[in-house]
C-alpha cells in the first residue's frame, strides 16, 4: 500500500477495520438485498454535503446530527465523526457493496 495516496490507504484501512474489528464479514455483507450499503454510504456523504460546513466551528453539533430516514439501520449505528472520516467510511462501504455485487455475479455465473 505504500505507493498509494493517504486517502486510498485510509479507505482500505477503514474497510479492514469494518471487517476485522466490527465483524462485517463478506457473509454479513452478502445478507443485504435492499441497497443498505450504498444507502449508508450516501447518508455519510450527504452528512458531509449538508452539514460539513458546521464541523470546523461546531464539531459536536456535526457529530450529534440525526440520520435521515434514508439511513438503512438502527439509529445506534449512525455515528458521524468528521467530514473526512465520514467520506473515508462512505468509500469503504462502497467498496463493500462493489465486492458484494462481484460475489453475487460470480455465484450466478458458477450456477448458470
């Protein structure tokens, strides 16, 4: 990973954290069938778009923002941190979704 940018390394490290620390394995990701992963990524991105401006002066207010109804999981899983950290998480969640789609396609091809 040394030739990659800090941003890419951070996204890959976040994806590994999601798997190894949070326990969001590929089997876990494969259970999603209603766009939960892209919705979560979009919600973190929307947090940055809509509320990122407030972080510099009022980080606690940014972090206390409530997720919209678009958030796919229970509110206890919504945890905005900072605009950059939220974009890193969004990118890592999108990687999880792309990997899930790849596995789904490979399984269909193998069965097909």
